[in-house]
């Protein structure tokens, strides 16, 4: 089976039959597979989250993205995790 390492190796405008034949003999590399998944592809929790806007400095966003990449996660997910942890610590100190 041939391993695909870039999107350019995947033929464009294939019919369903052509795509089936192609993927029967090809597979995506782990790196390409991980890179192709976006946060929009991940399942969402209905009604449990709310979209907000927040202004952050470009440098902070870049730093968050670098840390998130090292942890193999999205930077917004990492930010949410940081917020959850910090709020928990604040709640503990108030009690």
C-alpha cells in the first residue's frame, strides 16, 4: 500500500469509483491524517458551550499555538483547559 504524505498526491475530482480504487491501494501518513483534522471536525457538545470573542495579543496567541502543538492539541482547546484549571484553583482558594 502506498503511503500519501502530502495533499498534492491525492488526485482531484475523482468519481466515487475512482476514489474507492485509489484508497484501496493508498493510505495517508499519520502526520497528514492528523494535519487534516480541524477543530470543526471534532464533535461538539450541544448546548454545553458558548462562543465568545476575546482579544489577545498576537505574541500570546503564537506562544499558545506553540505549546498546543507540543501537546498535539488545538490552541483554543489548550486555552479552555488553562481557564478551567485556573478557575478551579481560584474557587479552592475562596472556600
